[in-house]
């Protein structure tokens, strides 16, 4: 292969850190660099990030992994990012007008409650696939437009559409694209747009009535493009060459792409701080009747069509997923380490869980910040139930890991019902990734408690990998999804070894424990 332009640069902007990973033409990670991100807590339940710090870190990470290379060696940039986190900036100066409001931020809760009371949730869900929750961007943007001083004064125009003439809104992907292209491109991709609660999944466009409801002028919104699209080129002054940005996807959709979940029924589950399960539901917009979300996937290339105008160019097909999320997964291990001091390091949880005594009736419900899907109870709080005198640290650690498995089963039960209603066949295997899956005991327990085969790939950095694949497809380093599927390599398969009766009995105990914290 030609030495030139054979690398892909993935920028992975996460909640707690910003990273750049350089992949070679075989999609193997060859270098990476990360910088932690400062968390800003201005009030109870509020979480912000400094947008300038994010951009500076992304640039520094990119420069670090490109050191010694000629930037011309890089075929394309792919971006993946924490979703829903929202910011506004001044189009003229490029300066952020406020800190970014992070997905975890709850300041929109009263507004969501008021809209729910007006009976608006069903309509919003039908359009966006989302539930009325402050998690999504709409109420964050509404808050910014109402509370950032002097916004309207930025232009003297009298008409409403002129009022915010110089204001740009974006999620983190848009912010990075804007900065990489030095203000030439104001765009986002379909997966990020689908988390704003302003974008209609069916029409695949910003929804005029939702913009009106949240007081958002159309002119401040980014252009929405397919994930595998043209997002401009990086300014040559930044990285030493103009590199095309050819792939953009929100973190979970990028992970789904990196796990080669291209067919309806393919499912991946990512275990980082939280846990996100996405099942590909194909080309029709799905509807969850079990309090899960419908969301856009990065899409498939579909068949190559031959026509005069589009000679053998692939037609992109929209694809969707049903998504369920658990707020606390690896975070419970962090808590055991940092707050209780039971563990020196997160990986120690494996040996501890292995030596734990059987403790029937012991359940740890880590509802530190309420319960996510399918419960959606922001008021729930955590508890450890069924304590007896002989319970020690090891048993508590095991119960914490069990809780992540039971919560996965909660999501899978809801998904199973939604999938049956959509005519999809039953799930058989779960492709897992994220920091927690290095833990073999956890992976085996997950198989036992869900009754599904658990497949762990060799590369578990699937988020960055997905962004690199999207960019690499655009740049022609990979020809099609078949190339990606062929590269997906199994590290280890975990088969369920527990009897169904035992599994169901344990799960019933979990359901009782969850009832007690609500
Ligand atoms: P994020 O991308 O959300 O920061 P990562 O995918 O890097 O998360 O995973 C880190 C999380 O995984 C941490 O919460 C940590 O507690 C947990 N973790 C890491 N290694 C292990 C392990 N061997 N066993 C259990 N949990 C682990």
C-alpha cells in the first residue's frame, strides 16, 4: 500500500477526557494521546465544560499523535464525541458565549416537567424518538438563549430571525468542525442531531414546531449531514496540511459502527462510566413502547446503484437503533475505589468478585443519580439491600458488578419486547466493549445473568475505531462495510453457564430491590 495518506486520525471527545488516536490503513491503533477534561459544577445538578479548553485539548492531542509524521500522510479525520452536550458561540469571533452545558446537567428538569404536564411528551417522542428529559439538548439550548446576556443585542435587526444573527449553536462535534475548518463549516451529523430533541427522525430535518416550542431560531442551527459525509477540511495552519473531515458520529453510534453492527438485530453494549446498549433496528424509524429511545445510526452504504449520474456510487441508507442507557456502570467500581476505598484499582474488582462468598438476597442498586432506562426515575437513590453479618468487601464488590449485569438485563427485556413488536428476531449475542469488559469475571457473569452469549472483540476502543472507519470509508481506505465486518476479530466468547431457573430467580430478587428504592 502506498505509504502516503495511509493513516486515519480519530478525535474522541468524551465527558472526562479528549483523545486523539492514530490508526493505520488496517485500522490498527498506532498512537494515542489524551488530556483530562475539567468538570465544572456551578450549582447542584449542573455540569459544564469549558468549550475553549475542549478545542485546545483536541488540537494538542491531534498534534501529539501526528508528531514526526507529515500531516499529508493522514487520509482523513473522523470525529466522535460526547452527545447532547450543547454550546453557543459567536460566529464572528468564534468565541463561546457560555460554558457548554453537559449531558448530565439537570437544569432543564422543571421545564421538562412543565411540558410533560401539558401533555407534550407523546408528540415529542413520536417526532424525535426521545423522552422529555433534560438529558437532551433542547432545554439546554433554550436555557442558553434565555439566560446568556446580550445575545439579542448582537445585531440590530428588528425581525426575530435577525435577533440571533451572529449566534451559532452546536453539539461538541460541530464545535470541533467549526474550529478545525476555522469557521468555514457549521455542520453536525445525523447521529448528533438525533439527540437534540429538535430533529425529526422521520423527515430527517430540523422540526419547525419543535424549534418554535423551544424558541430556537433556525439560523443558529448547524447543517445536518450524513455521518459518512464531507465536513470540510482542516485549516492547513493547524495540523500542517489540509486534512478532509470525512466521518462524524456521536460516541455510542460510533461504537456501534466500530463493532460492525450493520444488520438489523445486531446489538452492542458499552461499559464505561455508564452503559449504553444499542440495537440496530434497520431502515424504518422504530418506536419503543418500553421507555427506550429511538435514535439515528451512522447508516449503511446500501447497494451500489448504477445510473448515468451516480455511476456505481453507493446510496446511503438511513438506519436506526433502539437505545437504552444505564447511568452508573463502571462508575460504581470507581465509587468503591474512591469513596469506600475497598479497591486500590478498578481491575482488582475481578479477583475480589471471584473470591466472594455466595450471598443470596444481597443486592446493590447503584441509583446514585436516579434510574435511567427503562425506569426513568430521577428521584430514586442507591441502596445496598440484604446485608447480613457475614457480608464483607468482596461480597459488596460482587453485588456491584452483578448490578451492572441486572441493569443490562432490564434493558434487554425492554428491547426484546420492542424488537418483537417490530418483527425482529430474538437477540442471541451481545457484543461488548468499554473499560469494564477487561474484567473476565464480569463478562462471564453478564452471560450468566442475561442468558446471552457475550462476545468481546480484540479492539475494545470501538468508539474511536468507529470514527476512524467512517473517515476511512470516505477516504477510500476501506471499500465497504464488508471490509469492516471482516476486520472484526473475536478476543473471547463467554457462554451462559447458569441454569435459567437460577437466573430468573436472581433477577426477580433484583426487581424487588429496585422497587424498594423508588
Ligand atoms: P469512559 O470512556 O466512560 O471514561 P472507559 O471505557 O475508559 O470509560 O472505562 C472506565 C470505567 O471502567 C471506569 O469506571 C472503571 O471503574 C471501569 N473499569 C476499568 N477497568 C475495570 C475492570 N477491570 N473491572 C471493572 N471495572 C473496570
